[in-house]
C-alpha cells in the first residue's frame, strides 16, 4: 500500500488533535507516515503510532524555530523525496496552508485546501470541500503530481489503529533562501483555559445582540459550562467587544465543531462562511426573521439576556 505523509502539528512533542484526525483520514488512502519537525519526536511517536503511523520521520534544527515556515518546507520536501508518497496531508491552519502551498509549488503538484472529508478514488484521493461561503459541497481531486491537501479540524473523529511508529531520522538541508525572514521575538499568548477556537468540539459565539464587551461574560459562562471555546461575529469584534483572534467568519477563523451556538448573531453571509460546516447549529435571536434561522438545527426566538443565563444554569444543574 502507498505511503501518505502526514505533517505533525504539535507543541514540544504533545500532538494536537487535528493531526490524529489526519492520521485517521490518511489510513483511507494508504499507510500514514508522520513527519515530526522540532523537539519531542520520541515523546510524540507513541501517540502517533497508536493512531496508525507506520513510521515517524523526525528532524530537529534551530532553523525551524528561528525562521518562518520556509525551513519546514525544506524538511517536508526532503520527506517527500525520501518517501514518494501517494499524498501529503496537513492541518488547515495558517501555517499548514502556507507550508502546503509552498510545497505544492516546489514539487509541481496540485493543492486542495480546507477539505472536510477524504476518500480513496480510482485515480487518487478525492477531497470534499465546502465552498462559496458553504453554499455548495464539491468533490475534487488533484490531476497533476502528488496531491497536497489541507484538512479542516473536526472533519473526522480520531480513531486508534496501533502501528509500528518507528522513529527514523530525516536528513534536512535548510537552504539560504529559506532564511529570508527571521523571528526576532515571541510573546506567549495568555491562556484562557478554553480549547483552541478552530479545534474546539463546542463553540459559543456572540454577536451584535450582546450589546457590549461588558455582556460577553454571559457568552463565556455558557461556553465554560459546556467546556467550549468562545467566538465572536465581525460586528462584535469591530466594535471592540472581543479580540479579533476570536472572530468567526470569512475574514476571521473557520470553525467546524460538533455544536455551534450563535447568540445575538443575525447570520450575515460573512459569518456563515466561517461556521456553516458545523455539525449541529443552535441560534438564539429575538428577531424571528434573522437569516441565521435559515441554516440552524435548533432555533430559539428570544432575548439572549434571558435565554443564555437560563441555559447556562440548566447545563450546570444537569452536570451536577
């Protein structure tokens, strides 16, 4: 069976959930070979093996941290040349998509971004995408070169499938042209204790109807009761009520959780583009004509200032 390269998204060897999803999808089209760049490969190998990685290609070099993504592209290209894979899979985040695009150009292959599903086809992997602000679902395949595909988080449930996961060192030469942009400082992001927005299984978002930054604790309390992340519409972000890093929408982040709760959000196409692939959508809005109600699974016509606190308390009481 052909091998499939899977780029490992991790923090010092702690493998992030989207990578486990990629390994699950990779098994549909071949044998997953994980590519781990940076420190912690030995620690990560066990988790990667548990989820189907037949081997782990590992490389660690200071250039991976000292410069932007180009040295990582050098490493992934080295893995590509060593394995001659049937496909290359990466998480559909900002870094993953940039690495994927650069790799596709270097090896002369087609690129598919933001896939939400992957299956084997007679002529190569077939990716499902949600396009045109999630108004259409398409199936696509790369017709030139080796498919390079980025997959949105929460597109598949990680499934254990124990494999060897043998760690092999990958020889990488970082070219001088990959050192054009140097990282000169880093500031740790303040932790909220909540899951990463794009990876969360549950997201609660507030919009214009929240009517001020002082009211966003209502949204946060509901999210915390569910163990979810907090999002915001562009209107709420533009008004300065919540950080831009939490914006859901076409000019913000795309999310695809199991449950998405929109409170006080009208449902403009810009917002819908970032959350329409959510599995279950619930909207709370006092305007029964709000466009958001066109795509929800469950809708509550009511004042969020009455509904959200009651919902939060009910969830807390049921959790005991």
